[in-house]
C-alpha cells in the first residue's frame, strides 16, 4: 500500500476548500490543496483575484467577499496545486490527478472533498439550441472574460441565482427582455411557514427584495408560475414560449439563460459508492455525512455545497469544521480543542442556514421539469430523448444503469452529470417507484476525460513531493 504523502488532501478551492485549507494550515496539518482552475475561488468566486475592478463592481459585494479568502490562501503556506484535475480516488484514500498533462498519485490520512454544486439540468424542448445556456455560464463569462450576451436575453427558471444574474446583466449593459419564473405559485404558501426562521437571516431577504425592485425599476417583465416552457428556433434561439395559467406567451429572444437551482456535485462520491439519500424537498441526491463531514468511507469528508446546498457563506464555516475534525482524526488536536475550534464556525454556519428552508420551499423546482415532453433531449451526450427513456421503462428497464444497455444514455463524457437526475425521476414515475428504489448512475474512473499519455505516465511517476 502506498504510504501517506500528506495528513490532509483537499479537493476544490472554492469557499469550503479555501476555508478548510486555511484552518488546516493553522492547526499544523501537512496539507495538499488540488483545484482544477488556474486561480482560487471555485465557481462562486471564480477569477476573483484577477477580475478587473469594473467587472467586480458589477458582480457585487458577495462576489468581492471571496477576494480576501483567496488572497489569504495564497499566503498561508499550503501546498496548493492549480490546474490539477482529480480523476480518481480509491478506498484507501489514494488520489490520482492530472496536472500539466501528466498524472500523479498522492495519499493522505484524511481527504476533504469540497467539489461544490452544479446547476440542475433543465431538459425543456429546445434547450440544446445554440444561444441557450445555463445562467451560471453567463456569470462565468462575466467573471473570466468580462463578456455579456448580445441581443434580447430571456432568463427562465427558478432560484435566487436567476434574479442575481438578471441584475448583473442589467448592470453590465445587457438587454434583459424578461425573467420567466417557473416556480409554482403554491410554493409561496409552503414557504411562508418558514418565514419566521428566515427573519433571523434578514440580509438574504433584503437582498432578494432589492433584486426584485431593481428589475421592476428597469422595466423588466417578470412572469410568475410559468409552465410548459419551450425554446424554439431554426438554427439558433428565436423565441421562448410558456403558459401562465391558460394563456400562452411568446417572447422573442437571441439568448436564453436557464436555471432551476443548484444541486450537490456527487460525481466523486458516486465514484466511491458512498451512501447517498434522496432529498425530497430539493429533488436531488445528497451524500450521507455527519456533523464533521464524515462520509460512509472512513477518512473521506465532504464540506460545503457538495454535501448539501447551503450557499457560499455557509460553506466557509463548513470547511473549518471539516478541517478541525480531520485534525482530530490524525491526532493533531484533542477532542476539547476540536470542540472549541468548531464552536464559532458552527454558530456562523447555523446563522446562514436559517434562510434555507424558506428558499428551498419557495424555489422548489416544478414537477413538470423532471417529466419533459417526449421530443425533449434528456441525455445531451448521446442525444437520447424523454420518449426513448419512457420506452425503455416500458421494455423493462428498472434503473438508470440499465439505460446504458438500452440506448447509451448516461455513457457520454459527462457520465450522466447532465441527465442523471432527470433519468432517475422519469424512471421512478414510469415504474411507480421511489427515486431511492430506482437509484442513480454508477460513476467510473476517470471522472473526466484525460489524455492517454497522462495515464501512461503513471507507470514512471514517483510519489508527489511537496513544492
């Protein structure tokens, strides 16, 4: 067995990963931080140390908050490897990653996966047309290249990010034609019972009201309770259609930004066959973790939105908590020191979590999203339609992994990342089973495509030495 090269390996340099690395360094752990991006920040704080001031001003104070975290990371002495694509973790905590087109292996006594969240797929008819993007992709374009979409932009879906991106695009000078919200109207009634707890986090409520006011002040039409969403165009987006009650609406658009909330990125935890549970409120899978982020694999912890969606500000203290428990596990600190170390972080995290039940109820995705029309493409990699998935169920397909034999659905480069949730939900309905009974795709190594030369280089690779 490979000897440990580090006390702790952290995967991902978003808010949870950066915070975990900072705390681990302070506790004296020999720590390696691996991140796929060229600069720290993750998706939420992407490029935060490099972005021009005018773009940072457009993106707002919540984005700029990440700069101090990223700057502290680069000064704390942690072994931080940029451009490091983790493509395998084994049960004995060996991590294989690719950097500069060469793969290396390292092993730690503890691992913290801080791989964050991904946007929920929105498999509506026309979502594969040129000009259709996730709302998060428009944000990434602003953060990395200061670019904004040209022409009428329609944003459609549900979730706070939809409003945030609409406001950011307005500030950047884009033509925001409309915001079409698909959250069912009854969501508001369900959310109101969580309002008293949400008042304990007034910053989030005020921020949401300000965004709505900004859109209304700019004259942006806001449609509520939309259903039967469809995007149409010959060779690119031309219009968006949807229903509000019995009335059909059509909006001209050159760009459509879709967003139906974010879900934990479970590719890594699925590759390790960790225990997962179905979240019936947020309609997604979450890994089973304890208060210290410990999963069903001893030594492997998950911190931040990869464990459950709570937002960037809650992910920071989650990183501290996971790092403290990792230090306890390797004997760097004792139990009283660990408890003292996490007390403040837990209180901070709890404050940010007060808003979650309200937001989760308010922006719960509509049921129709997971039951697209037969012609809608569900698996983008292999171009498998919703009708084909229903036909597979009629032919006896009992779970997502069987769809690979029937149609190659889920066998593309993303390994079901873009279709997995939808396939599980569609099969569950067709088979009259729960999502837990239907299950999820098995994820295999490599987690992402890698070069054969990188794989071959492992034969000549010595254990990674600290920089």
